[in-house]
């Protein structure tokens, strides 16, 4: 099992603007671009990415998580990633100020930060798979509550400040769960 905290991620302002346009239907002006740039710089300081992940051999992975597994898989890595609970305070502040633009920007920064965090962990897992002469499947995001519950039994998510219950769901909100299947590298014919 591996636990990593406070790794550095780079927020992509163009991606934040794209998300903002898509979710808020706002026209992207130079003022909006400046607001995204300023707010990204401020929030970058409080984003605290953390992840925990573990690799299980085929017979050790909980069967409920083996959905969609490739035919010749030999192991799977399950992961949990968060950007920390402090970020949620910023979401609440933006909501309480009743400023839809500020809320939209903050939310999109959270989505982008979580995506970048998940991608970073995916690269680490991919490097481990390569060292074992394996390839990774596409990332499988786990969103179903019963599947998250099974994953939480396999990973001590509380070590990265994440909790889950059927009543309150996932806390902090900007958290993600998933897995990658490992398959042996295909041998090249000469």
C-alpha cells in the first residue's frame, strides 16, 4: 500500500475556463479569465492532494470490484484520491456570498485539481506496472456507493482524510475512487 500527500499539481487555466463555460454557460471575457487566474493562484495554496492505493493479485481483489476486467488480468490497483477538506470551505464561502461566478470558478478549480491528482496517481501506478512488465487498463472510476463501500474495506481511506458512509456519502466532496487492471505485456514477434 502506498500513501502520498501534498504532491504538486498544476492547474490548467484553459481547462478551468472550458469547464466554466460548459457548466455555467458564461461568456468567457478577459475579466473572467483574470478572475480565474487570480482565484487559481489563491486556491493553489490550499489544495492538499492526497492518495492511497494498493495493488491486489487477481485472487485477492474483492470480486465486486472486478467488473469489466480484461480477460488476462493478473492484478488490479485500487485508489482513492482527494484534494483535501480545506477546499470545501472555499466552496461554502463562495456559496454563502451568493456569487454565482465565484462559485462556478471555485467549483471548476476543484474539478480540475481532482482530475490532475487522479492523473498523477495514474502515472505512478503505470510506472509500477511497467517495472513488472505489465500494461494498465483504462482507468475505471468507481462511483456506485456499494462499490465505494467495498473499496473502502480494502483501503484505509481515513489515512488521507477521506470518509464514506451510506448516509453522508463521501467526505470531502472532491474525492475520487477507482482502479486499474494489470495485464502482462504482449510479447513482440521478431
